[in-house]
C-alpha cells in the first residue's frame, strides 16, 4: 500500500503514533451528524423559510460543500478508518455518506483500493483523471473537465461501475478487491435513499422540483468538477517536479484557506500523500502524521508538498498555456 522504502525505515515516533491512530466512534458521529448533515440542513433552511434566488444560491453552495465532506468520510470508511467496528463502518458510510450523494460505496471502494495499489502504474483505474497527457494544453484541460461535468462522470460512476459490485478479494493480492458482475447491482441501493431525500425536500418546501435543482444538480455539476479538480491536484506533476515512488505522484497541499477547505479539502483531505503512505490513519490524525513525517528526512523526500491549490493550478495553467510541449515530453 506504500513504497517499499517506508517499510525499511525505523522510526520509533512514527511507530508509536500508528499504534494509537485508530478511528473513534464519537469523532465519526460528530463529523457525520454535525459537520455534514447538520451544516447541510443549516444551509438549506434559509431557502425553506424565505425562498428566493439568494437563499437558493446559499443552499446550493452549502449542499455542494457538504456533499464533498460526506464523500471524504466515505473515503475514510473505505480504508476502515471511519468507525472501529468494520460492519458499522461500511454500513453507516454506505447509507449515510455515499448513497445520498450518488456514490456506489462498494464499487467505489474496489476502484479506490486498486488506485492505491496501482498509483503510478498504467493499470491505475484513476490514472486518466490525474495524468497530464490529455490535459497538456489549455483546450484539452477545459475539455477534460467539461466532459466529466456533462456526462462523463455519470457514465463512469453510475452506469459502468454501478452495474458492478465487489464480491471477492484477488487471489494473488489479499489487499486488492476486484469487481465481479454477480448478485443485484449495488446501484439499486441508491433508489430508496434518493426517494427519501426527494420526499424530505418536497415535504419541507412544497416544491417537488427542489430535489432536482438542489440535490441532483450539485452532484453532477459543481460536486463533480470540484471533486475531480482536487483529485487532479492530488497526483498531477509539474514539468520540474522530481521523480519519486509512484512516479512522484504523492502530493500534499500545505496552505489551504477557508474557502479551499470548505470546497476542495474537507476533513484535511489536503494531506493526500500522508494518506497514501498510511491509509488506515483517520483524517483527524493526518495533521500530526504530516509533522512526524516531515521530521524524518528519509520519508520527507518521498513526496511533494505544494504551497496551495491555487498556486499549483496557476503554475500548471501557465505551463500548458505557454509551454505545452513540456508536458508531452514528460508524459
């Protein structure tokens, strides 16, 4: 799950930290109930009470952000880092984090585990999202994200992966879950959840269309764009980046302001390199893990630290706008 160099490093502080970096039920419920669903309801309430364009836009912004937060908790759960009990970890994450925002938990977990195992390898299922080859010019960059928003994400996540479900572990690799087309498609589990949300919004507002405008629309537009934009920054390389394990695609973003934290990196998603190196650490342990790894010169050189999301995107845009040939040479 991490570069072989890590296993060869003797770090007592790191070893002691990992022994205690376990998921906590109280923290998981606080994150889910208060910081996800509570904030979601708080953002929608003004529109329910005073429906107008401004309160709708406020609600839309809150829904977009908290959908990303729910996916971040589901991501923790995929690594058994949400709740201590494995059964409840998967059940709560699937029904209260993933299915409400249109994510098919089991299929998504299988794909994500493969991504972790194969990062930097041509078979990485997420490689297309962070590889620079099809984003090496300004036009390609815009077209890539436009395709995701206008149907690409729907096809990949809902249609393709939605008809698959994880059934077994790979015989040659116990850590790698594979997809097998048997049993009822997990996508059917989304139906009662989405119907419940539709009914709740309709009942609260008296507007049957609110579910489509305030729930489905963020899933397939702003939510899709922001999620895949962050995923790109998490692993993309600049022309002058150093090579390293996993093709030098282990990236952490250091300075994340309140807006970026709200929309791009909820629950310390910015510590993405630390997460890839030690995926069982819950999100609230990643900041301390970062400090520990930075004190170890051998580990520190294994990944890249970006100044900020904005700075990377600015540098990348300049690179593809004015020096597009450098990316094709790099790829």
